[in-house]
């Protein structure tokens, strides 16, 4: 079946965004088999843009396509979670260590405003909003370094980070008050320029907010000695 004349060139992009978002937020859980026909009917497009979207998601590692059967949602392994934590730690601490005092002060003011919004999202039990704010909060540390390549690398991790946060589910809401308190500590260390304490706080913060099954030896001992 080919794309109909009413379908815009962005139909495959729209299909990609919707399917991807459903995987990242846990609507389509790992182990779910996705069918082209069902997705096409659900999204109101032909099978062609759905097929293009699925191929793109397979390239990114989110699904595995089985011809004539469908696409199996993959998720993220525990090793990947640990490696993601390691990469985030290195990028965030490196950027903060290189940021000027003036930039740190400006960023701290912005992050304090974000923390207030996080409190509101927590009070409303709005997990999606809380996760969006958390992702932007941590991205701010990398922005402060002023290195566009580091920021580009960090952005490449954002989908996995989002997936991990949604995978934390109810545990994330349970820890919201502690997460916000840790965000306040990180912001305070940023404001005072205490990069050593920032790194120590961030290490524990990242490890604590992974799904329980991923918090093992690899997760709690990433990036040893160099930040001691």
C-alpha cells in the first residue's frame, strides 16, 4: 500500500515521533510486538510512513523488525543504564568544571526557577512534566560549559535518559521530594563554585534515580577515582 495523495511528506516523521514517544514513556513496553497495519490505522496514515518510521527506530535500537510478524520493542539493558549514568556524569561534571563563575551564577538562578516548577509538578503528580523539567535541569549543567560538541553528545543521550526516568515509574514519584532536595544541593554547589561537592552529589543522585534493577555494582561505582 502506498501513501495516499492527502498524506504530507512529514507523515513518516509524525509516525516516528508518536511511536518513539510511546516507547520512551512506557506506553509500549519492552516485549510488545507492534504491527504495521495496527499502527497505520491508529495513526491515520498508510503503511509506508509507518514502515519508514519503524526502520528508523530499529536503527536507533528501540525495536527489532521481524518480517511479516511485526516489530518487537527492545527497551534498555542494565549495562546501558550504567553506561548512560557514566556518560552523563562525565559530561555534566566536565562542563560545570569549565564554566565561568558568571555563567554558573546565571545558571543557578535559572535552575532555582526550574526547581519551583518541579515542586508544582510533584504536587500535581504530573510525572511527564516532572521528567521534562528534570531533563532540562540537567541539560543546563552541560550548557554552562559553553562547548557545543559536549552539548550535542549530551542531547544524543536524552532519549535513553527519558526512557530510564519513565521506567522508574512510581518509584520516581516516591522519591520526588528527595530528588528536588538533591537538585537544590547541586544548584547550591554550582552557585558557590564547589565542583568537588557537585561531582560527589551528582554521582549519588544519578545512581539513586535509576530503576531498582539497574542499581548494582556497575551503577554505584562508575567513574571512580578521577573525581575523588
